[in-house]
C-alpha cells in the first residue's frame, strides 16, 4: 500500500477545500438558516408537530442529508474530474499507485468535506431549535456511511463526465429531486397512499428515514431496512468502481 | 553499460484501429541521453506514455530497471520521472505544494531539503510560494521538471521539453539536462528540433510511422550518414565538367562558377588530394574552397523519406 500517495492526494484535495474555506463554511450555514426561517418559522408555525416531533426539529436530519449528499457527490466528482480536465491526471496514471489508493485518497477527502458540512449544519441547527439526539453514535455512523456512499457515487460521476455540464447533471437532476421527494421536509405518512407506495421506490427515503431514526427514535421505514439500503447502495458504487478499475474506463487509453 | 529500459515487440492499436506502435524494440542504456526524433504522429508520445503507464500496450513487453511495467508497475514507475508535452498543472496551487504532492504520489515521505535543492537548481526557489497561475510559460515548464524530479527518478522522460520555448530558456534546459546526466540520471527526450538532438544527445533514435528506423550513436550516425561537400569556386566559369574530371562525379553550380564534390567523411580516402591535382592538371584556377557537413536534419529528412 502506497500510504504516502494516499496522504498526498488527501492533503492536496483538502487544500483545495481550505482555499475556499469561507465559501465551504458560510454557504451551508446561510442556506441552512434560510431553510429554518422559511420551513421552521414560517411554515412550521402552522404545522407544529410531525410524528410527535417539533417541525423545526423534524426537518434537521433531512436538511443535513440534503447538503451532505449533494456536497459529497459534487466534491468527489469535481476532485477526480478536474485533473482529467486540466490534464494533471497523467501524474496519477504514471505514479506507482493502485486505483484503490486513488479512490481512497479522493473519496476520503470528499467524505471529510461532506462530514464537515454535516457537522456545520447540525451546529447551525442548534441555534434555531432544541435538539436531543437519541442515538448519537448511530447518527454519526449514518452520517459517515452517507458521506462514503455519495462520495463513491461522485467519484464515478467524475470519471464518467466528459464536461462540466455532465458533472452537474446528476447532483442537480437526480440527487436534489430525490432528496426533496424523499421525506426531507415531511413524513411519508403525510402523503396519500398511492404516493406513499411510489415514494418507497426512492432510495433516498431509506437513508433519510434511518438518519431521522437516530435523532428521534422514530422512522418511516424500519431501521433494518434503512441499514440494508445504505449498505446495498455502497456495494453498488464499489462494484462500479471495481469495474472502472478493471477496464480503465475513460481514464486510460 | 546495460539497458535500463527495454521494449520488445511493443505494439499499440488505439480504439478506432489507429496503429500507433508497430512492434517497437528499444534498449535505453543507463546514464545516456537518448533523443527520439520523428515527425508529428510518428508514435513518440505513445511510446513514452506506454513506458510510463498512461497507455496500455496492445502487445509486447517493457521492463524498466528489470521490472515489468505491468507485473512490477510499482517498482518500475518509481524509477521514472515524466515531463509531459503539455503544461498540465493545477493552476491555483502553490509551486511547493504541487511538488510535495508529486513526491508523495511516488511513495516518498516529505523531504523539503531535497525539494529545495531541486527548486534552486531550476531557479524556482524564489517562486516556491507563488501560485502556478502567476508563473510565465517557461517557469511552468520548470515546475513540470521539478515535479518529475521530486521523487529522485533514475530515468527522466522529457516529451518535447523545448516546444514553444525561447532560445535562452532552451539553452538553460539543455544545461539542466546535462547536469542531471552527470548526476547519473538516464534521459530520454523526444523532439522534432534536430539541433536539440545534435546538441545534447549521446544516441539518436529515429521513429516514424510507429516503427524505430534506427538507434545509433549520434557522432557515428553523423559520420556514417554524414556526407560532406567540397565546393570549389573557379576563377573563370566552365560550360561543362571537363572530361578529365569525370571520375570525381562533380556537379556544376552557379552557372559553372563552382564545382561541387561530394565525399564520405567516414572513408579512409576522401580523394580530395587527387581532385586538387586533377583540377590543376585540367588547367582550372581555383578562387576559393569551402566544405559543408550535412546536418542531422538533412540526414533525418533523407532517412524518413527513404523508408516511408
């Protein structure tokens, strides 16, 4: 294992994050505050409670998931796409480093950024609502798993993308809608029965539900199902990355 | 000397059927400077990219320092530094950080003292905290070299190192290359500037249409293929080459004001003494005599034209 290489990639990627630290730090704080003002204060004052939880508190796990999923994906995809775009990928390809080590470096850095953003949003949420996290360790585990799986997804997108447009495509057109429709701001029990069934095809539902369970001990779907869903999603991403590694898809001629 | 890089029957067919390498055999000796000459699209970059691991070969094998580039890729690649043709650099990163990154990538722990040595050697030390985007083109090229040297390679590939570089910097670059050679680094450079090969290479390889046409000691190549011309300016023009001088195969130039004799510098007898005597015997009065050695470029053009 070329540990120096993994460390070098990780540090290099994190330095990009720190170069734009203000932007990385302030934008989630502002957007989270806006959500709290709009959903928590304005709409929340009319909803009061969902499943026995104060509405402003109820949306916290969904808000964290929304940012963590989109940020992990876009950070990881940008991280590997940018060297392809500017040509510095030659160095990765000619270095004594395995594809696995490349993945660990880039995905590790993207995960760290995702985790950081998740924690910043959680801290911001404390300014607006009283939160009492029921299973803090489980919450952290879910957060880490989500960062990991979506960073892997982002890495795949970054390898696949041939332009900046394509890079934006999946986070914008797939992940954001799925998160919004996946029960970030509502419980799926609030939907009409037909939509409840349709919603169950949305994989993000299971992730948000599991994450919310770690906060409040209550969930839309059973926690075991959530765990299985996130494990399954991670496994699919790993399988795709393994295939990319085997075939050199879009990185090696 | 022994071969540090060895390619055998190396082929590469790109998707779409383009055959970039058609069975290349090449041995690169340890410690030498080898210049790979060839026209655009000859396969120079594909050859380098294959040896360095960026392109998967379609057939054949390559060993670097005795390690197969596939089975022993970690050991093989550790020995190699690569300076690509294009200026590919992370624009917003500081010079020092990009070089630290390269060193780490090749599996070496931090050693800022060594990196300082390289940066000073390349006159980049005062730019170590500058962001890449702020540097001039020539400076960026030096950063690429610094990156390639950051992990103490024994073999350095320079793909068109002086393309689009001004004369001053080109000479600087040659000095750097010679300095590296004296440190024991084997250097392979591709170029289509013949003068570059002529100036710094020990051996010259000519590649055209995916095949190595020859690899030879530069001076020997010049000697073997180098023809020299003796130009004899005459006091009075001649309407045709006098019959007595037929055996010398002279050609008339400048409407008969000059005669040109072509001879081989490699042969024992050039025939010049005999020619001079024959000229005076024929009653011709000489005004001036000059010689001209064919350059590597002329040899190269002749070679590529002949074999393709």
